[in-house]
């Protein structure tokens, strides 16, 4: 892993972020979000929409990390759902609505039903994440108190176990064929952002020259969360199980805030300290990103270009659209929705 190719000296860091989705990439550039998805016929469907301006609280250091985390969960879930809908339309499939969703749609309208699905998905994701990566490690390590009473060692064991569970989870899902394709789009997203931040024309040929790893990746954020949690919990001693679980849940916003600031700092600096601090997250990215095909780079570039089309002189409606354009690179493969 050549850190000089990841922390490029002459690059101009930006706040542009993205996310890999099913057969596509989402790019977020200040007020504009764009999602480009490869359709079965090779064309590219791009959806653009405008986000609301951030409030004063959402811009304060450390506090902004909590807002950014929640915002990413909501937008990320909606983006994944949109890409799945595009693939379903391609396949001619119509998902049967549940009774609750149908009742909400009839009672409050389609937007309310969609918001219900988003928030339900976010809630399920949070419950799974908190249960597996927060509560499970501290419960599993509870028996080790019979071996040692040293609070620092107990917290260290818990932290190491938490990181190990997370890495194991990522490693297992990375073996799934369809997830490999998502991770290829993840690599395409990073290459495209590198290309833009280095001031090059956004072409497949230029983007291909850059690494799939990026200092500001959400994967690195999650690794920062794990490490910060390990250090912070070490100051709390080793109280009973109920208090340990409570303290870990209460401190989640604090951990998210600190981790976000570390991630932003890592994205702005190429100092030796930042490089060393970023190594664990970059190593994890070697699992969550794969080398993309040319057609996948084309998708990431289409999304990036669309995210830069925001015109403040136009209304939000005028800045929002769904368009389909031809793809110049023939897809080597396509996501199999039946196996998703």
C-alpha cells in the first residue's frame, strides 16, 4: 500500500462524498445529490435532487459529526432503495406491498409510505449495528472478569473483539458475488473523486490511474469509531453489565463526533501522523473496495458530473430531474436481483 498515492501531495481536498449502490454510484456535492445506475440495456439512469441547507448546529465541530452520521444513514438507505427500484423496473418485477405500507399509503399518501420504509430500514440497521458491534462484545467479554480485574485490560479485550467482529463481518460479505460488484463500484467512486481532486478531466482513462482507497471513506470513519470507542471506554472502568451497555449507548454521539473530526482532518492533511492514523481504515478499505471495470468507472463519472450541475439561480425543482443517457462502455456483468 503506497500511502503517497493515496495522500496525493498536490491534490485539492474537497467535501465531495459518495456511496456505492446496486449497479451504480451516488455522489454528493454540497447541495446536489446524484445517483447514476446502469440499466440492463447498458444505458445510464441518473437522478438528481437538492438537499436542504445545513442549520447552524449541523456545522459546529464535533456536533456536526452526529448530524452527518444520521444524515448519511437516511440518504444512504434511500439511495439503495432507489437503485433497487431501477433494477426491479428493468426486470419487470413489481414488489408486493405489505398491509401496513398499503394502509399508510392510502391514509397519508405515497410519500408518507416511502418515508416509513426509509425510517424502518434505518431503525433496523441501527438495531443490528448496536446489537452486534456495541452490545455483543461487552456481553461476550463479561466472563473475562473472572480472569482479571484490570479495567484497562478488560476494555482492551472488548475493543479488540469489537474490531475483530466488524472485520470478520466485512470479510464474510465481501465473498458474496453481488457484494463484490458493489465493492467494485465503491472503488470506482474513490477513483473518480481522486481524479476530480487532482484537477484532471473526468474520463475513464484518467480515473483508472488512481487507487481505490481514499482517506475520507466511510469505511475509515467506521474504523475510527471502533478505535475511539476502545480508547474512550477505557476511562470508564469496568462497571456492571447494565451500566456498561448504558454508557456505551450514551457515548455513541460523542464517539461519532470525534471520529468525524478525525476523518475530516485525515482528508485535509498528508502529514506523517495522519498517514499512520489512517492506516487501519485504509487496510479495511482493501476489503470494501475492488478494482472496477471501465463501465463502472463510467457510472461513477456520470454521477460525479451530475452532482456538479447545481445552479443556485434555479429552483430546487429545476435542479432535480431523472434522465437516461446512453452508456459508451458495455457492461461486463450485471447485478442479479434474484440473488440480492
